[in-house]
C-alpha cells in the first residue's frame, strides 16, 4: 500500500473511532435519561439493569477514547515521518 493510501485509511479509521465515541456518549446520555425517568416510575428491572448497562457503555467509551487518542497520535506521527503534506502537494501537481 502506498503512503498516501495508507494515510487516507488511517484518517478514515480516526474518523470512524470519533463517530463511535460520539455514539457511545449518546448512549450514555440516553441511559441516564431513562434512569432519571425511572426514578418516578420505580420499575425494579430497570433499576437493576440500567446501572449495569450504563457501566458497560462507560467502560466501552473509555476504551474507545484511548484507542482514538493513541491511533490519532500514530496517524500524526506517520504523517510527519512520511511527509504526507508534501506527497499530497506532489500528487496534486501531477494531477493537473
């Protein structure tokens, strides 16, 4: 795989991890809203299950955030090491 294609794929993965992180954050918010609503309702199964679900999603969010941070750094390092900006400029010139 050439350098620019590899970098593009790495950037795509960074964006997908960001989307995944945002989705997990939205799930945590929704679970929190259900937990609050259940305070008035008092459903026993929801009382039991929701905190456990909330914790699992929070744990996933922590894992995803760590992966995102590490992979974004790896992507930036790859870009710097391989002078991706110059390669993109060269490719643009060649495609004129």
